[in-house]
């Protein structure tokens, strides 16, 4: 089921047709406050009032024209400006291919550099999402270049990739901010742990390494997962090693396990919600379905009035 859904996420014909179907549009609402940035800000204001941090991502990936990247960057600059008027500034999370990485890596760097500078002026952060495996090297290179000039930049690392332990050691040298996730793409066994237990074990080991670095002021750590039991296991390890809970941020996606995030927040884990919005939600939504096949039943139930 997971593989079929991830294939559907990549299929151009389905990408064109499915989003037009009303039941699909209805089902996606569960994961998005709406398609517009105004919808996202409405959700963000409520989350900020409840004491959470908020990250924004406008959905879209793999652009075909560089002019589209210019428009995406302009959008994020506007978000940073509007976000700084909130009680707590909005952090921004971008996909490098959304800023033209497939077309011109130098242009992507220039956009990210300008966004990071603007984010610093607004006392907030720029995060790089991690996409499928061919993008890992260019994304890490982009991150290292940005981190040389900016302290307020973070990168997402995927625990299911066998290479990530080595990537983390490489990045720890530069004092990274890391959002650690399990990984959302369909990667072969030669490069990724395909069994959930193996990916979870890798996640825990990487998280503990990052927690120790965070304790010593050498990293910022965001546990990007809805797996609250895993977060608590990492919390127990970290506590024994003298890591203050305030150093273990938990980042979840809007609409997924929100009550669990609030519970973790009450237990002392700084909590953040990543709010996604925009019209280009199809591949992103299919990856959310693939993470939990029960979501497919939820989507199908939308067909019944
Ligand atoms: P896991 O799949 O083990 O699930 C733990 C619990 O959460 C289960 O009870 C499960 O049912 C529930 N759950 C998980 N996903 C759900 C869903 N979609 N709907 C309903 N319930 C769900 N990936 C990537 O490759 N690059 C990236 O940049 C990012 N960015 C990112 C940011 C943030 C803030 C988060 C939380 C996640 C990502 N991801 C990501 C996605 C990530 O790689 C992973 O696919 C999902 O988080 C699902 O894995 P979990 O760690 O949540 O655990």
C-alpha cells in the first residue's frame, strides 16, 4: 500500500486529475487549514496563543522554470514580514527544489541566503526540508554554505537513510540545527532501512547523539515525528545524560496527533507545528496517506455524503 501511494504521488497523470475530485479536496482539509496563507495564519495564531512555535511551508516541489522560484521566494519574504508581527515569529521551511535546485543550484543558494538574512532580522529561522535521496548531497552542500554565514538555518535529516549517521557527524562540526525525521520517500533497501523497527532504531541513536550536542550548545534539535512513545524514550535517555527537556523540541505536522503534541508540551517538551498550505498539495498529501494507510479509509469515507 505504501509503495502504491508513493508511486501515485509521483505519477503526473494522477497529479493532474485527482486534485480536481471533490472528495479528495475534502479529505485533504484534515492536514491543511486551507490553501491560502491567510488560512495558515489563522491556524498559526491559535497555535501561538497555546504556547507553540509554528513553521510554515507553502506546498510545491520540482519547479520547471526559474521564474517560479522567484515567486516562491517572494512569497516566503512576505511570510517572514507578516510573521514577525505575531506574538512569536513564524519559522519558514522550504523545499530546495521549490527554489529551483533542479534548474540552477546557485540561484537556489542566493534565494536561501536572502531568506536566511531576512529571517535573522525578524528573529526567526529558515529550515531546509529534505527531499528524495538524489537531493541529499546538494541539500547538505547548500546547508553548509548557508550555515557558514547564518546561525538561524536548519536542515532536515532522514533516519531511514543508512548514510545519515555519517552526514550527522559531518554536520556536527558546524553546529547545526537539525529536524530529525524518519523519512517519507520510497527508497531502496540498498540505501535505506525499509523495516520500521530499523528506521526507529536509527532514529533513536541519531536523536540521542543530537540531544547530547544540544546539551553542550553545539546543536538545535527538533524531533520531527508523531511517534510520542519514541519521543518519550529519547527523553528518558536524555534525562539520564543531563539534557534539559527544554532542548528536546518536538515538531509535528498540522492535523496529525495534535492532542499528543499538546500532552508532550505539558510534559515540558517545546512544541512546534508545521503548517502546510497552498494549491500544489497533491504529492505531499499522498505521502501523508502513505505514512498511515488508515488515512486512505478516511479519504474514501469522504465519498459518502
Ligand atoms: P510513524 O510513522 O512511526 O508514526 C507514529 C504515529 O503517528 C503512529 O501512531 C501513526 O499512526 C501516526 N502518524 C504518522 N503519520 C501519520 C499521518 N500521516 N496521518 C495520521 N497519523 C500519522 N519527511 C521527509 O522525508 N522530509 C522532510 O523534510 C520532512 N519534514 C517533516 C517535518 C515534520 C515537522 C514532520 C513531523 C515530518 C516530516 N517528514 C519529512 C515526514 C517524516 O519523514 C515521516 O514520514 C512522518 O513524520 C511519519 O513518521 P513518524 O515519525 O510520524 O512516525
